[in-house]
C-alpha cells in the first residue's frame, strides 16, 4: 500500500478507478477499507477516482504516541490532499471523518469542492458527551474488553433496530464484529479517543462556502438525526437526506440508499461546475 508523508507522519492510502477525485474520510478507530465494501465500487462505476486512507492510529498508517487532536487530523488530511495534488476535491466523510471534513472546509476552503457529511454533528449534547467520556475512561484504565463483549456493545451502538431484530442479519454482524475485535492489536486507534468533538462549531460552519449534503440515519444513537440537521441548517449551501432503518453504520446497512444519495449529489455539482 502506498504512503503519503504529511504532518510528520505516514498515511497509507489507496486509489480506486480513474477520473475526478473523491476523497473518503473514515470515522474513529476504523480502517479506510470499510469504504471499499460498497462506496468506492459505486463511485468508480460512476466514473470517479476514489481515494481512501487510514487515519493516524490505524495501521498501516503511523500510530504516533500520545493523545490526538482534531487539529492533528485536519492537518493530516490537508497534507494528503496537497501531496496527491487532489485539490479542490470532493469529500465524503462519516462520523469523525465528517467532522474532519467540516473543519477542513472552514479552515482551508480552497481544498474542498463539495462534501457529503454522514453521521455528523456540530456539538455534543449531555448524552453523547457522557458516552465519549466513558470511552475515554475505559482507554485510560488500560482494560481490554473481551471480543464477545465488544462485538455486542458495538452492535447495539452502531446498528439499526431493523438489523438488531433480524436474526440472520444480526448473527452475521455479531460474527463479523467479534472477529474484527479479536484481530485488533493493542493500541489500535492510537490516541483517537481523545479527539475533542464537544465544542459547538456552528459559528464556523456558517462560513463554509463549499456545497454540502448531510446524510443522517434514523436509528443513529451516536450522532442522531437532530444533530446532523443542525449541521445542515448552519452550512449555507447544504441539503439534508435521512435514511430510514439505519444506525451509525448506515453506509454499510443501507448501502444502496447511501450510494444513491452520494452519486446524485456529486452529479448535481458536476452539472453546476
């Protein structure tokens, strides 16, 4: 896998297809390979080049010691775009990846042509803040939970009620999540747990000039639809799509609907370019 040197670290990246570039930014503690299950084949088939990468903390990208900041991760992504001569590029981000994209558009608008922001937010409410703090406390404790426990918790946090209540679908997901948890080396994710996503960023979002689409998922417990709607309301040229029967992993659970929303948005802004 090729690497780009940016912000004093190496980021592993991959290119898929040919054409105008679409950069995919993954969420916390997850590999960029997740995009290759559904999203990159769809955008490549539509004539784009998809670029995926692993954020700092996710091997084979570097795993520098210490606690990471949002500034670190925005600077990493900026350096990758510049290093690949991909600006201004189309961006698709989910969760932490969407927040990185938002900050990139605020600070470096010349790098961003348009954005699709999934499972995003501009602030944390008390429930989501408590959830984040609980995971930080777990990281500080050094306790490593058994794969079976982690798989079960992840399923309840990330999947929709429709998937959880479907015996065949839920069994497949639990098996996949258990194997993924067992395969993660100690320290996987690096210091991503300490990236501060609690500051209210709505004022900054109002200055974004790139066209945007926010995609929310009806059963998302981590970044619920009302928090995504606040992002869409704050960004001047932004529309909102809600995907039903989908949780935080909606881009995997409801890939066809998500891909259609991404491609329709990209095509719209090709016509307006």
